[in-house]
């Protein structure tokens, strides 16, 4: 059970509770849920620390919310942090040497002081009404708390109930907020801008009319740090066979070797069926391991007209990812136009294909 009462608390720019006598202080009857530091002779603690020339008393190690902690109490105040004239109290994360580098632990915690006169536990902590103060612990910042928890004079005032018969009690509750945050970042990759008629990649294919396989792949090339290759189907594919030249662009790092086996010339019914189900398996596999990046591209493709400079060109906005490791044009160019010698696309039986990327956006996930 929690209620509010009104205690005079000395002013402090680092105070965890209000200084005004009319400001409410959150109290409750139940004990702190995770750890209590009970001191049955505060004067003996002061005497002991003075003789040992120590500033603080460290509690025993305790476990809460999956981590090990301790309390550090400064009865004279933490002078290094402007705590002189106050009692200072900190929550300290233990076993920091065993923490993975880069691990951050978001912790909601609040301190308590026991009021022996009213039999209440006074909640100490900024935003105590919202559940405590939220702080980030990690390998290099493993201690959080208050250098000015409460003024020493206020603490020792018998009427406040914090120090009665030389006894006092401090407590803490700790709640670790698990970081399940996920997201993605969309960024534009650096792409070398081709100058005038300079394209990112030119693929020259000699003896084009002698090609007999279903498809051919170019050598790999890099744009925006991504490895690509082009793929042509000289007699088209799918519904465009014997009608159009088909052109695709591929993420070459993610094209499995078995894919090329499945694209041998003149596939029969069973081979086409196997190829269909195999590529579905590849997409599922890529979703789990070695997953291709999510990319959005704006690109241009053309078959060079070697006589009239009136090229067969297309522009595209494409999306690549685990289920789309290649993208292209089944109907890039009519075969009748391609083989028409008067139109200038095939000169000395040589075909020239060019590609350039204007923009590449990459989507990366983070957690």
C-alpha cells in the first residue's frame, strides 16, 4: 500500500524528493522488494570508516533482475560529486569484467529510507511515482545514484524517523528493462556517377547468333559496394521464348551454383518442375542464412545501336531482397528487331549491353 505524507526535506539541486514542506513524498508500508541495508549502529559505522580513512561502506553483493549489484553508502557525503553535507547512495553493477563489450542495461530503480516513527518506507528517486529513475548501466558507467540523497541534519533529526536509536535502514528495488528494440535504417550507397556516355558496366558479347544455351551471365562488377552481374536469355524465357531477348540483373554473391545447373538448355518438364521448387527453397534458405541485403535501385539498361546511336533503352526501379535476388525484363527487345541487320544492334555478330545505377538505397536492420 502506498500513500503520501509531508516531511520537511532540505533543498538540494540533486535531491530525489521535493524540498518544499508542502510537497508530497511517496511512502508505503511494504518493504523494498530486492535488498535492504540495515545499520543498527550508525555511529559505529562512522567511527569505523573514520579510523580506516574510508569514505563509503559497500554492502554485500545481491542478485536482482538477473544481474548482481551492491549498494555504496557515503555517510559523510560523496565529496567528489558535491555531496558534502549530505548522505550519498549509489547502486553499483557488479561483475563488470564479465560483461560483453557494448552491452547496455537499462534499469529502473528507486531507493527507500525507513521511517521508524511512522512505520513507513519513504520512496526516494526522481520520478518515483512513475516507478523510479531510469538509468543506463554498462562497462564504463556501472554506478548510478544520488550524491545528495538527504541532508545529514535532516537525516539525524529524530522527528523525521530516519535515524532512531542509532539505527537506520536503506533499501532498493531494481527492474531491468529488456532491450527488444528492432528497426531498420535506409541509407543511400555511394554510387560513382558516370560522366556523359560512360556507363558502370559494358558487356560485349561476340558471336551472338551462335549462342545455344538458355542463358548466359556476364562477369561480375561492383557498384555501390555491391557485386552484380547481368544475365541474358538470347531466346527469351517464360512466355517470351522465341519472341524477345530477356535481360536480368543479379546479386551475384547470392546466386547458388545449383541454379546454373538447373538452367541447362532445353529443359524437360521434370527439370522445369524441379527448378521451380528449388528456387522456392533457395528463397526460404536466404531468408534464414546469408540473407541478401534489401536494396532499392534506380537504374538504366540499354542495347547499344552500333550504327544509328538510337539505342534500345529501359529505365527501372527495382527492389532486391531474400525473395528477389534477380530482377529484369522478360521483354527487353523483340528478337526480330535485334536480328534485323539494318537496325544496327548486331554488328559483326556482336551485341553490346550497358548498365548504370543512378541511385542505390540499402535497408539494414538493427537491434
